C-alpha cells in the first residue's frame, strides 16, 4: 500500500501541531519518522491512522482519499508504544483480538514466539510482549503497518536486537511500514528512509546515509547527536572556526559548520590551537574525548584507545577538512 500525505495541518487552538506536511511512502517501503518530543511525529501517525482529523490537507492510501474514512475502514495496522495488551486474555486471545480468524500459531512463529499461545501476558518479558503486540497488529494482514515508539520501553541491548529482527521481518513480509521514534539509531537501523521532524514540519527526509552524512540544518545535526556545530567565517576557501582554521568548499561569508568527532585530530606536539582534555570516556573501540579551548565551545573528538589523551592533558588540535560539513543556509527548523 502506498501512502501520500498532502498539505496536512493539525491545529489545537493557536498551536500548530502539524503545519503543511507533505510525505509520500512507496509500497513496501519502511519509513521512520524521527524527532524530539513535541515535533509532531505521533500526531502525524494518528492522522494517517484516522485517530486525529486534520485541520487541512489530505491522506491518500493507494490513490484513494481516506481523510474522512474512519480508522477501522482504512486497512491499516497500528502498534502502540505501551503494547496495550489485554491482561485478562492469554497470548492467543490477544493476537486473535486483531482478527478472530487469524492464524495465531503462524503469527507467533513469524515473530519468534512459537508455543506461547496459552501463556498469560503477565508471564512474558517486555521484549516478548512487544512481539505479541506486533503479531496482533499483523493479524488483520494490514497493507500499511504503523508503529508508535515500538521499542521505547525496552532496554538498549534488547532494543538493538529486536530492531534487527523487525527489519528482517518487514523485508520478508513486504509490508509498507511507517514507524515513529525519537531514537536515531533505531530509525537508521530499521528504515529505508528517515524523516526528521521539528516544530510540526519536516526538517529533512532521505536515506539514513544521506541524513547522517549531509544534515540539512543545524537543528538536524544537533538532533542526530553532533555537538561540534558552530558558526564559521569563510574567506578564500578557508573557514575560521572557534577551534582553528580549515579549508572548506564554501563561498565567502558566514556559515554553520559541523565537524565530525573523527575529524578532530589531537596530538601532544606543539600547535597553533591548544586545549585541555576535560573528559575521556572509554567506549569500546574508541575513547570519546572532550577538549576545552579558551574562548571556544567544548570540542568532541574520537580517538583510538591506543593513543587517547588523558584528563588534564594539554593537546594540540587540528581539523580534518574531509570531516567538515558546511550546513545549508535558510533551512527550516
């Protein structure tokens, strides 16, 4: 099932929860809608599901305008953040609630929970309950499956394992999926395409790699977790940044730039720009270092454990031009 959202607005009094949102999802595509709390991502999901009537705009499924069609007639499936399982029903009863004629055993096998049909919901772990909720959402064989923070209540290790399982399942089923999350790692692992929202509007849309490598604005860069973002003045191809100079492919003028942590090169040799290591955090294959430079924002660097500086050490700083991104001007946030 294909989805087209055109010019959708949702207003609550003077507040615009969504403003002029356009989004197309192709058949069999997995799209993750990413954004902080209050960005409008869950409201968008509710509009598509028919749980929230838009103030303006249209929702089209497979070429049919369903903007005023009630939820139960849209042929979509919805999985809530809290799973919303019925404690008075066993696992099979919960799955069957989605479709009384569903192949319960087959659905539980599909989500990796064979032979748990007779068990009480309360006896299941959080991850197992999440899979039961997914089986129930799949029971009516929806052409469009929508997930609202599907892994939000799980711990990091379980979340990372289940997101891989979900990705494999969606590829196997060929279902069109629209998933809402605030976790960029989850979105990048799950989706063919990522949509970043801010202030009720779409700030950027693209493949995970496109969004990660080329953030469309300072807001997107910071939301993705990049902290080395600052204003720089470019003259004849050289950017004067708070952390030192570096060549950049940008016209003369003031630009917002992003310096990836891998592009912050530290050494103990004398240098034009020096700072003091304030934090050094071991993170497995790398050490995440925070450097304080007089008159500049803190600078994050990623170093190999073998040559990482220690807290309190004076270091020279050099910026790798290949790891600098000039952020677009006039990007909506």
